[in-house]
C-alpha cells in the first residue's frame, strides 16, 4: 500500500499540468465525475459594438427571515454581461460588503452564516455605492431565492424596485432538467464545481457558473431557460375565506399564506402561469370551495414578482 501511495507524496506528481491532464482522463470515463474548485472569473472589458445585456447576481445574509424587522448583515453582488440568447460573456464587476445591524447577531445566524458581531462592527453599506453598481445598464437582478432577497433589497435600496427580477431556484424546473434538488451547492456540483463559500459574493460566483451550465435537456445554458421563464407573466389567485380545515390541501399544492400585512389580503395564494390558471381555478372550485366562486387575481411580471409591494 505504501508503494502505491508513494507517487502521491512526490511533489512532482502535484504539478498542476499533470493534475489537469489526469482530471481530463478521469472525466472521459463514465465511472468517474471530476469536480473542480470554483475560481471567480476575472473581470473583462466589453468589446466595442458587442451586443450584450447586463445583469446582477445578488445574495444577502440577514439577522432573520422577516424582511419587515430583521436586518441585512452582508450583501454580495456580481455584475455580468450576457448575449440576447442567454449566454454569459463575462464579469463586469463584483461587490461585497458587511453591514452592522442595530442588534447583536443571533447565535443561530452566526452558526449558519459564519458572520459574527466583530466582523460587521463599524461597517455600513453605502446606498450611493449600491446605486452606482446597479446602474441603468442593469436590466435584471437574479437571486437563488428572490422571494427572500428581493424583499430585503427593496427595503434597503429602492433602486431594486425598478429592476426586473428572476429566481434561479423557483423559475428553473430542476427536476425537469435532471436534478433532484435546487440547493446551490448541489447544482454547482452538477455543473462540475465545488466551492467553500465564505462570503455572500462567493455564492454569486457559484450561481454564475450554474447559469452558464448548458442543460442537456434544453440544449441551452440555464440562464437562457431562466430568462425565458422570467419573461412570462404569472397570475396570482387569492383563495380568500377558504375553509380553515383545508389549509393542508392548499399548502400541499404550493399555496403560501399572507398574514394581511403590507396591504395584501389575509389569505392563501399561489402564482401560476397563465396557461395553468383555468386548472387552478377548477381545483379551488371543486376541492376547496365546492361551488362556483370568483376569486381576486393579480397579474405579475418580472418587475413585480417576488416583491412585498404586491
């Protein structure tokens, strides 16, 4: 056994060229999968006359889950260019900053994020700097949980209210494309990488590579699939005054509860594509209300979806 392991102790064996060659050989075999450490892309300079669009990847860390009272303790962003057909061209810039909250960071949040009070002490995220980063060139903001991140971002920086948003976790059907889950680390492994996230911006770099991954089932990058979904409007039926004893049926179908704050109804609701609206209304009438009923509906686009303002 020692003789077999001896080459691993030879420092010449660790030559990066040799390792890359060996990884390439292993990657050609159906019996092995090779994961490469994720290295952030260097910034690039757009070519003159090149037709690209600009997006921002965003990730926040907070003191809790309630966007109305909890506070942001870290913001990470990666600005990148992409072609009209959803292919990533290059990284424009990155942003990473801590923010000291008005209360101590709860121990469970420190355990989850690795962010402690001493790390954020004295730090403030400058709104003018955020506004300059998310400038007029940025046409869309993407997060891996936009239903969470958008609400916090809009509360702190109103510039995000004017941006279209997309969610890489909710608006790409991972199971349809061969993945068993939507967790960021799992998807990154599927794209051939691993990373040890230390800051929010690290997760943004990870999401960039996930979006650049060509989905075999689609023959296109995940970003193209995401943008195609985000561009389509959705409809939100409100299941107002639905029977309390049927709340589990609504939850099982994907309905979420609104507690009546932020000017919204106190009711269960779900967001569906226009093409699925008739089926959803039929479910509510036959399984929930047991009668014909007209329910309030909202039309949502990428400019309003995931926001607490609707």
